C-alpha cells in the first residue's frame, strides 16, 4: 500500500462529487466503487480510518478520521459507513454516508 501526503485543510467541502461520479460512471458502477472502498477499509483499515475514493481514477485510500475532523472541521461519525470522495484535481471533498443494500444515498 502506497502512502502519500494530502493537505485536507486545503480541500473545499462540496456536495456535487457524488452526482458527478454517477454522471460519469452510472449508478451501478459508482455504487460498486463505493462498496469496494468500504471493503478495503474493512480489510486493511481500522475504526480510526475511513476509505477515500479518488474521483479521477476511482483509486482508494484510507484517511485517518481524527486528522480529517481536525483539518476540515467536518463531522465524522464513527458508527456509520462513511466514504470520503476526493478530487485531487479540484481540491474538493465530499463525505458520503452509505446505506447498505441501496445504491441511493
């Protein structure tokens, strides 16, 4: 697994990354990408991490929940399936709460 630095404080929280992903990939492939990100977090992460899906490549990373909260002041609940959508090109992020068994948020 490769490590890279990410300045989360420089990222702008937005609400349009999920619709952009669905527009680009379709709902089924977008939902599959989210499920794969959650699977990676379940296999390689811990309760201290959440998966991040890179918008440009659909690559997956793990992000420390505490660092995300400190850098962005976003609420990062621990009891739900969260995925951070991240556009490195646009320097934007969106937190998704994924509902199991549904391709809708």
